[in-house]
C-alpha cells in the first residue's frame, strides 16, 4: 500500500471508530501527519506530532510546525518542542522492549519538564510497564493518557482517552487533561504486535 493509501486508510478507520481527534506521531518525521491533516474530513482533527528518539529515550511531541532532530539530549529536545508551542509526553515509559525514557531512575528528573505520561499503551506486551507508568504519573503529579500506539490500521482506536473540552490546541489539550479523563484501555492483538515489525522490515528491504 502506498503512503497516501495508508494515510487514507488510517483516517478512514479513525472516522469509522468515532474518534474526533487523532495524534499522528511517526518516528522522526511529521510528513505523514501533515498529509493526514490535509486529507481529514470535517469532524476529525489531526494533531501533528512526532515520536522523537532522544539520547536518553523516546519522547512524544504534539502541535509541531517542523520536525525535531533525533538523538539529542532530552532537555534540548524538549526546549525545541516548547519553542514551537508544542507539548511533550513520555511514551511507553517502562517498556523493556523499546527505547523507554524512564527505565533509568535518573530520568525521573525530567518529570517536571513533560506534560503527560502514557499510563496505558496498547502495544505493551507482558510485564508491568503500564502499571509502573501509572504509579510514576501519580507520584509526580503528571497527567496520564491511554493510547493505541497504532502501527497499523487495525490498531487505530484500540485504546484512547476521553476528554472534556476541545483538545485541538496545546492550550486546549492541557486544559482538557486537567479535567475529567476517562481511559479506554484496550490492547493490540499479539498477532498484530508481532506482524508489524516484520512488515516494516519487508518495506525497508523493498525500498533498497
């Protein structure tokens, strides 16, 4: 499937499953998010974001104007996101299989610099990563969100956060997170979780 076809499929899945806001956070780029925003129908707001690999682990940035460089110190990365008026969250913070920022206890010092923590990530398989994330968020007074972390159309809307208000801007999202938040905590199937890394490898090999 072409990139344009995949974006159309993801947007269509979000609409079909009743989502009103969809944050697209590809690794190291905002191109897909910009394309999705241009293609989204009325009633679906695309939030332009990026998953950024810092020197210490992964961060999620939302409401970006331009892509943020990878592999720099987390504090510098956060500063650049803030300069764009963006928000910063910590994805899958205790996932032992991914580049998780908070697995190192020293990284707790970054807690005052971020806006939320993923306390439920639908792609965490086994272990207590989500439970640890919820404990960390509560201990540090951070907002907690549930996310599908979708890497395929099948996963769109598996998990999500229900918010009051209008989270279409950085200010609106922060205000909504400070209110009543309902977390819908579905999980990606093990089949999909296993299949998508293989699909990515095949895609990369085809591009060579």
